[in-house]
């Protein structure tokens, strides 16, 4: 299977440059055809997780633009990325518009020159409300993907454990020093009744980098940003071994380490930083298991010398450069990133780049828990968690491997930093 996957990816690179020349020329000659009022059909590709709300968006689009029919194709999530690579390796086949779960894939597609520039769409009045988010996706002064869904991180806390320890609930004034001091006060007990003030994830989980992301560092391939990454992982290490406020990483193996919601719901952890998706995970678990956990959320703490911020990653929509229906494809991409589509997505309990009252209300209407859920839609600086760099995944993989050894106390922070720097020089190409 792995051999077949490698072969397909290699084929993608080889076939691409030869196939695109012909595709581009045909694209130019055909694109004017769909600019008329005649009916046109476009093919949209997405993964199955998005099907419930994307089906509604497609219906809303076709109602607004009755001359454009959208054939929506939903691929199983586990196969989606590979399917897109194979499609694009042969010019995209019948694919006109498609989505990506994160901007890392977007930058890879850009590097392969398979995307239609969307500068004109990005500058349209329909998307002026998310211009700041769009500009974060700029590559060499061009836009190739439009953000339609996003995520945000927040501080989750168990109110009962705070009350028991006499610790004041977190708010927007908290710094990471405040977080550490509170985590120490909230840590108590031993054995089965042990309570840790802060959640620690598995050693190979890189969620610790959120503390770097909110300082504007998201790419460890840049030397200055790598320093901020190392500061973040060192904070996490000290929170565990110096302050004793997190469960040691060596104990977090297998499912026991992966089940962070279980540890939080069991009352073994007082605080954790996590994404908006954890709200749904906790609420579903509480509803299904009848667990009574009195939890709430607050903005992420900030560093002493930094302004409050959170981080997130965009899902983006793109247009295949080889599409023969460019105008109609762009029209659908614009609609998918519009406020009308955002209301539909928000109504399904997901965040979007839009922060209008209508979209925020759609998100909050069905969310009765936690009480302070509006933290997730309150105005705050949102910094991208994933850079526009096709080599990012290679760099992060190295950081993940070496930082994991550090968190397991198998090498020092100095050794870890040197190894990461050396491996990036040798291995990232």
C-alpha cells in the first residue's frame, strides 16, 4: 500500500508539468464559455465529514445561481488527500472546485502550480468582511485559496476544582505565568485521586506549539520562529517536571494518553488549552454518559510581552487551474467563502472567519454549554497555526520527533535544539 502511495505521488510530480501546459491553453479558450447565461455544471470535491452542511450550501448556491449546477462529490476523509493528488496529477479530471482541510495542503498545491489565482474573487465586496483572513493566505502577492471554516483555541477549566482549591476563575487578563501559578495550586492528591492543575498530552503531540503560535511563530523552518517554538516546549516541560502540575509524559502512552476528554471529564485535570472542537466532544460525552462536569472556557492566557491572541487553521476552497468552467467554479468558491455560507456552517456548530452578529448568533444559538461559549466568537487577534510553506510538514515532523524525546527526558533542551537545527539543514528540501 505504501509503495503504491509513493508511486502515485511521484507520478503526480512528473505528469504535472507536462499536463498543465495543455490544460492551461484549453482553459483559456474554454473559460469564456461559462460566462454566458447558459446552464453549466461544475464538479465539487470535498471529504465526507463536511457533507451535512456542504449539501445545504450547494442547495443555497443553486437557488441563487440556477444556471450553475454543482455535482458534489464527497470522498472518505481517510482517502481524500491522496485522491486529490491523483486527480491533480492528470490535470484534475472533471474536478472544478475542491476543498482542503488546512493551509499546509494549499501551499503544496500552489507549489505544484495546479491552482487558479483567485485575486479577483478575493477582492470582491462579497468577501470584504474576511479580508484580513484572506490576506493571511497570500502567496507571492496572489490568493489561491479562500477560507470558509476556521478553528480557535481557548482555555477550558473545571469550575468545581477551582472552587475547591479557592482559585479565581481565569479571564482575559491571565498571562502564562498566572496559568502556571494556578496550575500548581490546583494540583493535589495522589494515586487514583490525583488531580493535576494542567492537562499534558502525549509526548508526540505538538499542541504545546499553540503557545508559540499566539506569539506569531508558526514555522519552525525559520530560525527566529524556532526559538519561540523551543520556548513553548520548555514551558510545557517545566510545567510538568519543575512545577509538578502536569502528568509526566512517560505515563501518557496508548489510549490512556490520547483520551484527554476522559481525563478532564473524570475530574483528574483542572485546566487544558484546546480547540473549539473540544466543546462538542465534551458536550457529546456528557450527554451520552450522563457525566456531570461543571466546566467553562476563557480566552487563552497571553505572554507578558504579547497582546491577547488565539490561533487556528483555515479550511480553504480552491479552483482547479485546468477547469474548463473557470467562471462558474470561481462563483461557487466565492459563495462558499461568503457570509451566506458561513451562517449555514455556523448553524452546524462550526466556526468560520466571519464575525458578523448574524454568523455569531447562528453559532451560539445551539450552544447552551459552556456558559461562556461566546469566548469563541468574541473579537480577538487570530494567528494562523499553519504557515504557507510546502515544506512545513517536513519541518514540523522533525520538531515533533526531537521535542518528544525532550519531553520524555531523554535529551536536554540544548541537545534538542541543536538536533532540530541540524536535521532541518540536512533533511528538509
